[in-house]
C-alpha cells in the first residue's frame, strides 16, 4: 500500500506538467495561465456558496435533532475541493470541480457506504448489571469466625 502512495505522489506532478504542456501547446501559454486562474476563481466562488448552504443545512438538521452526516461528508468533500483548487494544475482542478458537484458527492457517498465497513459497530446486547452491596472481609477474621460458627 505504501508503494501505491509513493507512486501517486510521483505520478501526479508528472501528469500535471504533461497536461500543462499539452494545453499550452494547444491554446498558448498565456491562455493556459488565464484558464488555470479562471478555474481557481470559479471553483472558489462555488465553494464559498456551497459551503454556506451546507453549513445552514447542518444547522437545520441539528435543530431537528438529526445527525448531519450528509452535511459533514459534503463539508469534507468541499474541504478537499478547496485544497485541490489551491494545488496548481488542471487535473487537481478537475477533481476539485467534480467534488463541488452535489450529484458527484452523492455518488461518492453511496460508493463509500457500500465499500467501507460501518464506523460504529452494530449494537451489542446490553450487558447484565447486578446491583448489590459487599463487605470486605479480613481473611484472619474469617478464620476466627469459622471456629465459632456452629455449622463449621
């Protein structure tokens, strides 16, 4: 698993540079830079608008006594999108823009629900609790009392 992470860390910058070169070759260097800046600005404006709506949705759910699990997942996706928008490159911008689309987040949430084990284990049967009082007995005193005990 570690080698996959290492390969991803190496492959992503290489893929980003190759994409930049390909796009710059097609539309020119200046247009490529404008496109990159424009995608970041567009993504950040969408991020700000959706972030506020998700925060309000979570607040409404909490007021109704519900757990805002979907809103928390959406917030996590938006945070990841914000991070990806800051990283320079078209591939990370595309991934960020995908995370900003609510149906894509819904598909991702459904896939994760099907493929990840639940975070909270299934309810276990309640353990039996027996209440009572106890007295701590000194072993020497117990031996002395046994001699006085008529049963023993």
